[in-house]
């Protein structure tokens, strides 16, 4: 088999003078990107980097950051875009755990680098070796790809909100399966999520398919709407809080979103009423997927299948080639419902230097997600929530509670998080601008639908804004801390 990087080199060579990347209004052609990859690969080779080594990047969303990663892969080395947990100690522990041979920083990220036991290089920044200066005089002639299918290719970092981020690892064979995609030259992907997460996969899929990637440094609703209109974006990927922020932005009604073909949101906790509002506000382009960095995409509900109310409760059909099974509380396998386990050609092979977590989640070729789920009457996957948030299967789920709360006139958005120490379920509730969350109304609505006992176990915490992680997901730790401070 050929590796994804060999396929990418061929695609970029065929692209020639066609733009493949756009960043801050500047285009990078296929030929220019390929030349930069080859020069950088030779510079890395000159530093002794090769097969079996890991190049870690504290990277912004720029063409230069992509070129370094592809260069590492071209000479058979692995690469990892590092996440940025909030404190330097966790960043240092993450880098020590991943054990890179080389860490690369950029002007936007150099100040985020803690002291590390690794060689440091920079691109455009006065830190360590200047990789860009080493690459500049190198040849951009064709270079034999050294990557082999069984070589380590990528680590994809977790967010690390509760500790040191984990790095799920894949060899080139697994990562090539993860990025395999049909040709789609008309695809124009807006990439405004951090490259450390699944955004890197979307970038690779778009380039491999012959499309154009528009890079933005971060997600912001107004800038996203402007980019969609200006760049005629066809594909947009958002985590659920970003989707809700976009659909409720004051400028959405006037924005030109006519180019959009798919606004894909990933997650497991979206209230159906919010998903329905997203479709009304953004049009029949909203697509829901369930997956994770460890397993890739597990199920998908495309825009055309959002055609009845029941569909907004589910995560769609399991994608071909992916196996899903359910484990009951007594450890036996159940055909329809239970703790979700996944097997996939794109599944990671474990966590780097995290044997306890690896043994807990990667078992006999299956990944234990920590989510409860079931198959509905149409054999579509329904995600019931985190096991830690539900307790026993059959209990009222976080999604059900969120949906009840988000139907109230005072609540714009709500997130449910369990406090394992007290057994209380925390409902972080955000009001509409200029309004206030009616806590009594929230309790009454939950009691009316699910009973007084469920309402009594719920702590409603009004918030000006739901705290988010670097990935843009609800920050469960911050929500628990905010709730504890109000007790």
C-alpha cells in the first residue's frame, strides 16, 4: 500500500500552480507547498531526524506549520501538533511523555514553550535552531519517501482538561485509512480549529481530494461567517458550542451562506432543540457526526437525513467498515444498548507512554469510549451520554435534561456535568443576551417531565458564558469549580 504522504506528494505535484492553501488572503500553490516540504525534509534529514523519531510542533494554523509536518512524514518521521493545556507544568509533562526528538515553534507560539529536554527549532522565530533558514538553501528536487506503513506516523493530542494530555498514536497505515477520501476538487474547507485535534485530518482529506483549504488562526463567529461568504466555503467543521454560537450570532440572518454544502458538528451532547434551531438558521446543510481522536468518525447523519424530529436525537448511521458493540453493566455484550465499544480501520493503536489508560480503553482490538449508547428502531446510533454523567443505564440522560432546559424561554444553552463526589448533576445554563436564567422555572420543568427526585438532584448554575476548553468544548472541570464556588 502507499502511504497518505506519498499520495499527497503526487496530488501537490499535479496541482502545480493551482492554489491549495489560503491564509490571510495569501495563496499557496501545490508547487510552492511541495517545494517547501522537500526543502524542509532535507533540513530535517540534515539534523539527523528520520524513521522512528517524533517531531512535535507548537503550531498556528499556517502553511509553514503544515509544511514542517509533511516534511517530517516524507522522511519517515512521526509528527504531532501539540495541544496547549493552560499551565506550563502540564505542557512540560506532555512533551516529556511524548518524548519528541525535535520541538518546533513559530512566532505565534514560541512563548508557550516550557523548558523541555529536546532539541528546539523555530520557523520565523528567534528560538533555538532556525529551521526555515536551514531549509532555504536546500534543493526542492523530488525526494524519495521513506515512510513505511508500519512506521509511527502521528500522535493526536487530547485536550488535557483534567490532567496531562494523552497522545493517541497511529502508524502510517492507520493514518492513511483515516485520511482516505474520494476526490472532491470543488471542496473548500474552512479550517479554524486547532491543528492539534481533528482539524489536521480535515486538512489532509481536503488536500488529498484536490480541494482548497482556507486557514484561520482560531474560531470566532463573525470571522467565520465572513470567511464563508468571502471564500465560498463548502465545508465547515465545528464542535457543538461553536455551532450554537454561529447559529445565534446576530449576523447570521444576513450572511451569505449559499456556498455551504456541509456544516459538520461533532459531539455527543447536543440538545435536539438546539440541533433543530441550527438547521433553521443555517439551512439544510447541518451534518452530525460522532467520533473521537482515538477512533475517527463512527457514525454520521448527513443533511438529507435530518428529515424528521426523531433524527435530531441520534448520531446517524454507523459508517461502513466501523464496528460498534455495546457492553452491559454485568460485562456481557448486548446487541442494542450499553457502554459503547468501537473497532475501526482508522482507530489509534494506543496511547504513547500511558499504559494504564491504554489498558483501560484499548482492549482486544476494541476501544472503550466511556459513552453509553443504543441503536434506535432505524438502527441509527443514539448517544446517551458519558457513563460518568448518567450512572446506570436507563437513568435520565444529560441530553434529555439539556433539551428540557433549552426549550425554556430564559435558557439559550445548557450543559450537564455530573459531580462524582456529591452525585449532583450540574446544569450550567446560559441566558439569552440581556436576560437571566429563571432557576425556579428550570427546576419546575425538570420536575414536571422527570419527577421531583430528578429535579432535586439538579444544581442549576446560571452563567454569563459556558466555559470552554482550547478545543472549544465545554470545560467540565471549570463548570464543576463554578458550581462548587456557589454552594
